[in-house]
C-alpha cells in the first residue's frame, strides 16, 4: 500500500463514518496487530464506529464482506487475514480467490472493501517470523487506515460534487 501520510486536519468530517472490520482467525496473534494500528490511526480522524467481525479464516472474508455491504450500514469495509503456505501448495489459490471475491463485492455493492490480506512467500512457525509479521501487520494496519481515510475523502468529494 505504501501511500503517503494524510494529515488529520484534512477538513473532512469523519465522525459519522462507520467501518466494518473483518478479521480472520488463523494466526490471530499476528493478524490482530493490524486492527490495533488501524483503530489507533483512524481515531486520530475522529472515527470511532468500528464494528469488528471475526471469521474463521481468510476464505470466509468475501461472504462476510458481501453480507455487511448489503446492510448499507458501512462506509468502508476492511478485511484482514494471513494466508500462509502450510506445506500444501494451495495458499496462492486461496489468496487469489479471496482477493478476487473481495474486489467483486466492492464493485457489486459500491462499498469499498480494502484489503490487509497478506500472503508471504515464506512463513515458518518460529519466533523470528512471528515477530517480523507482528511488526509488519502493525505497519499494514496503519497503511489500511491511511487508505480508508483517503477513500472517505474521495467519497465525500464525490458526494459534494453530485449535490452541486
């Protein structure tokens, strides 16, 4: 994602923004770090309405996103998961399926679905990788928050221009 920082004084009013945050349960000690960073960062912009939905794994994210988008309650949906190679070559297929489906939900519903679903090339069940990915998910959570704010800014601009 690596987008530039957005200053909290953007002029936008995000206090009424409502976010759905979907979090996959596999490797939750790592994945949850993104939510921590995301929540802290969007709070700087006055966003406190974040509903968290836990799903068993990343494969369950798209359906949950679709159901949430259909409610009409959310301005943005964030999805977070870690898809790893567990020794069986299928993680690439799972990742592709999940991301393609998330994009389809976004296009069909016109509710932005932002991804923090990551698929590392190498992940091993040892302390070094756990530590690395915990830190990495903190960074990705902050990047997702920046993407969320930018998306909300663009949505506000679009709404203002359509009302003019």
